[in-house]
C-alpha cells in the first residue's frame, strides 16, 4: 500500500515538474521575445503577471507533493526496520532506496528549476526598474535636454565660425609675408640695376649716342626719299 501511494505521488510529481519546467521555459522565451520585438525603454515589469501567480501556485503544489512523498518514504523505512519481515528485508531496502533516489532527483530538479525561474524574474525586475528610471529621467528632463542640445549646437556653430576666422587670418598673414618677400626681391633687383648703372656710365653714353645716330640716319634717309620723290614728280610732269 505504501509503495502504491509512493508511485502515485511520483507520477503526479513527474507531471507537475514537466509542466513547471515548461512554464519556466515559456516565461524566459516570452521575455526574450518581447525584448527583441520592442526595443524601447517602456517594456512593462513582470511582477503580478499570470505567469508569476501560476509559478507560485505550482511551486506550492510541488512542495506539498514532495512533503507527502517524503512522509511515505519515512513510513516505508519504518516498516522495513520493523520486526517480522526479515526474509524480505533486502528486497524492501532495495525498493526503499530506489524511491529515495527518485525523491532526491525530483527535489533536485524542482529546486534547480525554481532557482532558474527566480533568477530570470530577478533579472527582469532589475532591468524593468532601470528602464523606469531612464524613462522617468527622460520625461522629467526632456525640456532641459532640448535646451542643452540647442546650446551645444550653438556652441558648435561658434567654434566653427572661430575656426573659419582663424583660417582666413592665417591666409591673410601668409599673403602679406609673400608680398613683403616679393617687394624685398624687387628692391634688391632695383638696387643692383642702379649699382650697374653707376659702375658703367659709359654704357649710358654709348646708348645715347646710338640713339642719336639712329635719329640722324632716319632724318637723312627721309630727306633723300623726299628729294627723290620731288625729282620724279618734276620729271614726270616735264
């Protein structure tokens, strides 16, 4: 009778643990899917959801079944140790050990699944609180953020204007330096020309004589042409 009760409780625990594991898996998957689908910071918290209530209910039921199965195992141990069953003691001890191993496996699986669920829920609660803080900060300081953004843009425009002015001044300074250098070169060339003219005054006089001779030759040539033209005209009309 105790073995029959133990098997019945083990079957119930097996079904409960399978459903419990599926609940935890669906809980994690639904949370991950919601985060992938909604990338905003307004994802609602999970406290008080139907899955949380179902988790608490199933956890209590499984704990009650584990307690009952533990009690059945204790009763089987008492029966095994009682007098009057010496011939079946070895077989009963083997059966009792098997039921104890099953109880231990179910207990371990339950605590592991429960710990994973609680860890996921704690992480989600933490992320939800962070999202709420961020959202409240954004909603509370939206105007200030807008003003700060405008000030930053204006500051960036001023910095760009200062940089353009500095570039223009640099170009003007470079142009001034180039013109100063060119003026110095021209003055140097002029001074060299004056030096050459002062050193060789004969060259100037020779050039002047050549110009005077060119003028005289031009006058002579013009006079000869004019006389010849007059003689030709007189000869033609004579």
